[in-house]
C-alpha cells in the first residue's frame, strides 16, 4: 500500500498542474501504476481519472495504517489520515488485498477500496 501511495504521489509531484500538457501524461503514468498494484479482475472501477487536485496520496498525510488478516491469504488495510479532510479523501480508506493467483510469485494486489466508512458509522 505504501508503494502504491508513494508512486501515485510521485506522479502528482512530477506534474503539479492540471493543464492540458500535464493532464494526459500524468493520467497515463497513474494508469500504469494502477495496473501494477490492482488485481486485473477489478476492471476499471478504481482506475485513476483525475489529476491536478490535492495530492491525496502524499505519505506525509498518513496518520496510521492498520493491517488485519482473515487468515485466507487476504488482508484488510485501513489508512487513517492526520490532516483535515480534502474533497476527495474525507474519511479513512480500507483496501482489500488478495493474492494474485495469476502471478508466479503470488504477489498481493489491491482487490477493492472501501471509502464510505465514517459516513455509514453514524
């Protein structure tokens, strides 16, 4: 998870604006990162579609990471943020990590993202 956040944040820093010259190259690089870290079975549901807004993937924003396992080769990773919410990240995020059975070394990849945690807790 930290590598995914770091890599997306590096693209955001490389292309700090959302002008026409930056938008498409940044989106292309983010899509390459997306394909590296997300399971292929997810489709395009969480594929990056924005650029040039706040850097919601900046590692400096992270307050805590909690990892839980169901002992079936899957993990839940909850990321909490220390700064005030932004337009895109107004709550904690939980990712489901699953083993990529199509890879030779059984790499873990992101299988789903849960973002409505605080909204449904009330």
